[in-house]
């Protein structure tokens, strides 16, 4: 062996041995604590309206002889109105309807002995949950009159069905009128209510809920009930009021249902309504949650990171607006689409955070990708959370792959296994995954135990070779001297 070659080999062996010893005894990379990813708290889940498929409206008609045109006027509206009302009220019309056409109000009263009529306004009780009573308009060609009559009756039947008949008559009529009638149809009732308010002659909410509540002054009671429903809807959304109807169907009294859903006594809610009423009577009644929703407020809510408010404001209104104003409905659908994309992205983000907390990094990565692909215009804090989720889930996936590779390497590749496991250990520690970090630490320790003997042997061999080469050089130098 030449002198230069022996020197190089000795240096190489010694360096390799010392490197192995250094790796075997060196501490692992410093660990960083976990960094939490948090997204905005999730809002309400999907409403039952999302999955509701309206039933085809089936009906049998009973009408005076010669009134086939009246029957046809109802029939041409019934299915469209029925489907829209089912979606608005979140209730399928499962029963076959009976539709009675009456020549005038007197004929209707004869068919419904518990009903009353005061000043041209119906009151009293009509509890049949599948029977509709439609008075033929004085002008049979008045399409608006037909629309109002059919909508009011379909809404009344659905309110009775959803509440299980447990909602007091005045409140059931007020709810049906609120749903069925837009601002134009409610103008006369508002005028009567304004007059009664100015005279200090407004009955209490409790009086409306009494057994005879629907019989006492119907011309005032009906618009009063409409205004009370409008106030509660403006306060907490239409779907909250529908949940109160569900509670009535489950056997709770009207008072129990309202107080449970709104978190306040009926008296406190009524006081708030009385304070709100002057603004309603002064023109606020024209801003109707179902017939004239606040689309701009919904847009601002989506832009501000609150898409649930946009859905709460617009979703119940869409079915009815689709009947009356398709162009406005299309604009609402655009806002709702943006809101739902934002909700999908936020829910994906929340699911990804949950998967990350459970150390399911592959699932977290998929959720992060789904959030990105939603195309939602998320607020800045959620965009940052989404990016961090993507980065941390990718870090977890890579760490898991490296640890799996390190554990599968043969013993003679201990140096490579140690490097991979140490990298995984640092990543898991940053992610706050103590269990995975402990497993990676075990692999590091096992690799170090394999490296130590090899490092010692290599260092010894290199040192011996250097010593041998040194002695040889010394001997050659003496001989030359």
C-alpha cells in the first residue's frame, strides 16, 4: 500500500468512526412545542329545509255547481304554492287535501260552525288539518285574490300540522298570515293595528293564547299576531319560531314552548315587542323576512365571516320569492351559494382541526384540501388557519412516512434510520403528538445502539491505520538519513 493511500484510508476510517460516535451520542434536534390551529366556531347545522323534498299536493275539490272555473283557478296554483310552502315551513304535506270552495263568507261560516267573521276578518277556530276553505273572490278574474286565498289556506294547514294542533288559534292564524301574505296584503291589517295601538287598545300575548283569543276582535288580533311573529322572527330567525311549533306538537304549552326557545318569559318578550312596535307601524312592516328579506345584510354577513346569518335570513324566503319574483330569487340564490361555500369551507376546516388533534394527518390533509377547493371567500383568520392546517397536516404525513421507513430499515442502515427517526421525532414534538414522538424516540435510541459499536470499530481501525502509516514513514525517513 502506498504511503499517501494509507494516509487517506486512515483519515477516512477515523473520520467515519468519529462521525458515527458523534451521531450516536449527540442529542436529538431541539423540540418545539405544539402550535394550536383553531378555526371559528361552527354555526348551526343544516336545517331540515335542506333535505326536504316537497310532496306532490293531492286534493279533492268540493264546490258549488257551475263553479268549475273556480276549481281550476285553485288547481293551477295549488301545487306550486304547496311545494313552496312546504319548503318554507319545513314540513311535507303527506295527507290528501280536501278543498271546499264557498260562494261567499256566509257559506264558509255555515260549513265551519266554530268560525266567526267580524268586519270582514275571519276569526275563531278551524282545526281540520287537511281541509282548506276558499271563498270565491267577488271578482273571479282577480289573480291576486286567488293567490292570497290559496296561500293562506295552505299555510294554515301546514302550521296546524307542524304544531300538532297545539298552537293557539290566534297564533296559528297569525303565523299562517305572516307566511302567506306579503306587505301589500297586510297593509289593511297594519292600519287597523295602528289605530288600536294609538287608542291603547292592544290585547296581551297571553290573551291571544287564551281559548277565546281568536274570537275577541279578530280585525285587531290577526294583525297583532302577525306583528308578534314578525318581531320574534326578526329577533332570532324564522326557524327558531318553527322549533317552538315543534315543541307545541310534542305536548308543551304555547307558553312553555316560547319561553324555552327564546330564553325569556312571555311577559319580557311582549315588553320588547311593545317597544319595537312603533317602528313596525311606522313602515317597518314593509320589511318582511319572507317576502322582502334584507339581502344586503346577508351579503355583509358573508363578507364578514358569518355565513350562517345569511342563510338564516335568506333560506326561508327563497321558496316564496321563487314564485313571485324569479329575478330576485336568482340574486338570493347567488348569495346563498356563497354562504354555503363558506360554511362548507369552515366545516371542512373544523373537521381538519379535529383530525389533526386525533393525529389522523392524512384525513386532516384531505379536509384542508377540501376547504381550499370550496372557493369560499373566507375571513383572514380562517384563511390563516386553513394554511396552517395544510402545513401541519403535511408535516404530520411526512413525519409518519419517515418513521415508518426508519422502522423498516435493516440494521446495517442504522445511520439512515437514526436520521429519519430524529426528523420524525422533531416533527411530532412540534405537532404535540407525544405518543408518536415517544415511538420515534425509541427508533432513534435503537439506531444509536447499533451505531456505537460500529463507530468505535471504525475509529479504532482508522487510528491503527494512521499509526501504522506513521511508523512506516518514520522508518523510511531514518533509512534515508
